[in-house]
């Protein structure tokens, strides 16, 4: 028993000595903040038999894990919901809405969706799905495109329930409008899924959380 007590005391002294000589804990680096230029807000790749999700900053050709970057929606993105029933999914006509546009604006993020890193022939029908599973934030989000005359086509909208699924072709890159009805921080939980062309097996990426911060 005495031996055990001495051993514990000695162990405590060693731990105390190590604590005294150890430097302060290193803080995790702050996420990069992306606020202008071309970015693949959700970038899908297929590598080593698995689907992976990332953020690709086209301006600097830098790839980020979703947790390592924040997509900033600047105050200049604020506009009003059009007085057109086709846009009712954004809210009442005239209500404020912050939109990262489908057409490039040099003052804002030009946010796209990409499967450029998925080789043709690997996935069944050369198709990959981006699944929006959950949104945590102060308001609602919608992702939509517009045709040449301005008619919207909704790709994802959390006001009518989730999950929502967007489909891309292997190698495809597409831009869309990203709309938020309140300022604040939104965290989108996303997976990618597809069937393998060779076996028909369904493959699904790990869930990833993408963060958008909307400035008032």
C-alpha cells in the first residue's frame, strides 16, 4: 500500500512538471472568410472509391474542408423580393432578401455547385446528388436558377421541408442564386450520394457542414 502511494505521488510530480514546462495549447486557426470572386460553394469529388465534399476558391485555386471556410454574404447582396408570384418562395413581395447572384457581381461571391472532379463513367448515369439535409440559422434559404427571361427554377428551399436534392452530371459546373431572408449565420448540413456504374452500389459522403454568414 505504501509503495502504491509513493508511485501515485511520483506520477503526480511528473504530471505537474510536464504541465509546468508545456507551452499554452495551440488554438485552431480561424476559418478563411471568402467574400468575393468565384467559389464552388459545394464541390463534389470522387476519390479512392469515395465521394468527398469541399469548398473550392477559384480566385486562389485553394480547396478548403467545409469546416475551414466561411462563405460571406455582404450587405451589398441585400435586395427585395420581386412583386411576382413566381418568387413567392422567397417571401412576401418587397420583403428584404440577401442574394448571391447566379450572374457574377464583382462585389459579391459568385457561388457555384461543381462535380468537375467526378470523372465520367464512374457513377451510374454520370449523376451525383447533393442532398441538403438540414439548415440551422435565423431564417430560410433557397437556391434557385433563372432562365433568360428571369423565370426562377427552385433547386432547394427549406421552407417546404428537407431534405432537398440537387442533381449534377459528372464534370458539371453550375451557378445559382443563393437567397437568405434574414441576416445571421446559416449552417447547412450536406451529403453527396450516387450509384457506382460498375456495381450499382450506393455511395454516400460523410455529412459536411457549410457555413454562410449574412451581414446586415
